[in-house]
C-alpha cells in the first residue's frame, strides 16, 4: 500500500465531500473521511469502500477523541463538515455555531498540535452579501454576511487568517454548487429548478433578477485538489473564490436554459424588490494562481440532472434525504 500520509476530509460523505473523495483517490491520495451521516447518506461512500487507500470514521467533528484519531498520520485536512446552507442553519442555530465555527476552531487547534501541514477550508461566496450591480466581488471585497451560515463561515475565515506559519491555511469561497453527486441534493438552485420543471412542468421563481455565481460539484472538487497540490507559498494564507466569471447568472437566466429544454414549462415569476444577497463574483485569482478553469457549465448540470431523474435511480426526488 502507498505509504504517503493521509488527507483527512471532514464531511466526506456529503454532496461535495463524496465527489472530493473520488477526485483525491483518482489522483493517488490516501483519503480518510470523518462524517456523522446526519442526512442518512449511508451509500455515498460505497464506491471507494474497498479501496485500500480509503478509510472511514463515523463520528461528529465535535467529538474531540474522534477528531484527534482522524488526524493521526494525516498531512492535510480538507474541512467540509458543517451545517450547510441558510435554511439548515436557521433551523438549528445553536448546532450551526457549534459545528461551523466552534468545531472548526477546535479542528484547527488539533491540526496545529498534530503537525498538519495544510488546512483547506470550504467557505462560501455568500459571504459577500450584496454587491453593486456594476461590480464583481473579489477576494479583497468587504464581507457582508446576511445569514447565520455566512456569519459562521466569516468567523472561521478570520480564525484561519490568524494562524501562525506552523500550518498552511487556505480558504476556498465556493460559488453555489450544482450537478449530480453520490449524495444528491435538490435544495440547490440549479438542481431544484431542474427537478421541478422536469417532473411537474412548472416552477415558481422568487426574485428572478438577482445574481449568483455557480460552480459544478466536480469542478469544486477539482479546485480542492489543486489547492492541495499547489506550492505552499501559493496557498498559505490565501483566499480564492471558486467558480467561473462566465457562470454568474440571474435566476432568470437559469429559467431561460430550462425553457430551451422544456419549451412548454409554466414558469411564474414573483418579483422581489430587495434581496439581501445579490452578487456577481470575479474568479480571476483562482484562474491565475491555481490554473483553475471550470470544465462544466450550468447547461451541462441541467442535462445531467434531467438524465438522472429520467433514470429512475432516485426513488422520490422530493424525499428529505435529498436536502439539508
């Protein structure tokens, strides 16, 4: 067996995490996952289960003993575990703070004590909140979190920026993710809109004029791999927006893509004059320093979600297991 040290992926059974595990194993890494499986996603890691370069620990990241055991013999951490998304955090505010912020700080402290060399933190472009329409948010833009989810991410980023040089830390601010995954989610804009139009022929859209950036889940996983492989001087203390300049879309633009595939769709718009989150984002830094370019477009994600729905693999796509 390859004797290289482990990459620990927290939340590795999740929507993004299960794809990250696949990406890292394909690149020859030894991958250990710690995940509490709170969403019942018990099958998302069956594919790598027999791989000798894969290990799994079922535990909550707040469990100090399990957390330290997971760090043993690891050189790098990819920290994805969390209460993810605005609705989930609003429903569980105490858990959201405890998992997204407190447990992140504890994991960072344990990583320093355990000799971890690199710590990659999954953050979000939601941190920008609202940006003037003529502007694109860069990594140096002011952070204006308007949800508890974003507040916890900003707090964790601040802690990572204060770390001394004993561990190289890097924050990746992801655009809104879309596409198919072993742990499928339909509570994400592109996936949700596609499901509803494909299965019901109708869709109600609130605030169609507001902007968001988007990134395919496999591109997100590849960005994490690139951050692990880049020279330390490139990533240490760095923040990268992860996405593609050409994939800043209004909800209206996504419905246009859906209408190309479902011309008879009955799409209703409920106009909103204000949305606390309205932002376009620049992804020039990640392109320049990590040579990252998105390989999948939103249109590609729509097509693969439609194909998945047509396959009959999912049972009920509206089931609770497909959302956070």
